[in-house]
C-alpha cells in the first residue's frame, strides 16, 4: 500500500507511525553502505565508535563522521513530518 494517494496527499489508511517508519527507512536506505552501517551499529545496537571502527575496518574518526552525517541526513529527510519550519522539538 502506498503512503500517498494518487493526488500526492498522505493516505489516511497509513498510520502516522507507519509514515514515520517509512520515512526513516527511506532516509537510511539512501545513505552509502558504510555510513548506514556505522549509523545503525551506533544508534540501534549501541556499539561504541571503537567497536564500529573494528567491524568496518575504518578509523574511529571516520566512523564518528559517518554517524554525524547520517544523523544530519535523517533529520533533514524527516523534517517534513513535523509540519512546520525549523527543527522538530
């Protein structure tokens, strides 16, 4: 089922939670694989930057940069769900 109707308006059959989840998945899927992996390891699995660096074979600072980049990307992509200008509270 599509999250929007043919007229571009949100589909009322899709719950707000489902719309948020779909927006999040879409935002994360758009990230490069290493950035996505660093973000998910840190945010979903609470891995430390040292652990992420070991798993991905990257420098720790690169992993920090990847997570920061992913956070900014997700925030930008999810902003329209707030329904107002500026950052979501």
